[in-house]
């Protein structure tokens, strides 16, 4: 008996819209990562990208639990000596709210070429509007 692997043409990709209004950041990120990887499908294969496209709207209204709004830090390094940049969650939400979700979801994807390919199927918008109506996305509720 041989194992059947889906070929590129056999992979059916759907578009999902997730409303982040009032949803906890980590719960939304895990659900989005599962959809991007394709783990919700019976044809899931760890070394193939069988996942769907995910559109996240209202990223600026995502909820952080506990005291994370005041204590959580986002760090990156510019590459220059002494170039560590730290931004608090409150300032990140005010300046770049979509970046909070993008980083949370990217951290849950594989750290290789396949993970980068999966990440390209993620679209995050701070507001309620998105330009993907032509793809007929399906609403997905996260409680």
C-alpha cells in the first residue's frame, strides 16, 4: 500500500476571514497558524504547504490578557552596535497594530522556507475593510 501525497494542483485552498475584535491574541494566532499550515485538513502533510489563506480584520481591537498591555515588549535589532529597539505593546498597538498579530502568528509557523511560504498567505488589516472580496472568503468565528 502506497501513501498518497497531494500534488500542487490537487490542493484546494480556501480563504478565511477572522474578526479579531475582542479575541485574545494568542488564541487567534494559534487558530490562524493551524489554518495556514493546513492542519485542519485530512490531506495535511508536514513537508507540503496544504494550508488556506487567512485574512484578519480589526487587528487593532485584539485583546491582551493580564498586564501584557503595559509589560509586553517587542524587540528587534537594527544590526548596528547598540541597536536593540524595544517597543511596548501599548505603543505597538497605537502605531502598527497589524504587526502584533503578524509576529504572533509567524512565531507559530515553521522556521524554514516552508514557513515563509505559509506566512505569505496571511493578510492582516488594522481596520474592518479588506480588498479580498473577489476571493469569496468564508467567515470564521473564534470565541
